[in-house]
C-alpha cells in the first residue's frame, strides 16, 4: 500500500521497533489513506487522533506477535 512503511517486526528489523518507528509508520498510513501530506487546520484534530490510534494498534500488534524461531536465534 505505502512503500515508505517498513516492516517493524523481527527479523526484518533487527532490534525492537521504537515508538518513533511506530509513529512514523502510522503517520505514513494516515497520509496515504487521507490523501493529505499535512491536513488543513480544520482536519488537524481528526488526523492526529487517527495517527495516535494507529500507532497504538501497531504497538499492540507488535507486542502480541510471536515470531517462531526468534528465541532460538537470539540464544544462539
């Protein structure tokens, strides 16, 4: 969908995704879906709420994912 959004889970990202990584991906998603790089003042609040909600959902997703074999690779 949006080529500038990168995969944030291991092993694609060698370390844990930072809050900054997650927020940047959420911002890119909202920009793509809304069609606005930067919203007008009258759309700023809803735009920012969407970024916050998507960042929160992304963090929850990444925290809940189980990457098989990741523990074995880290131990070795």
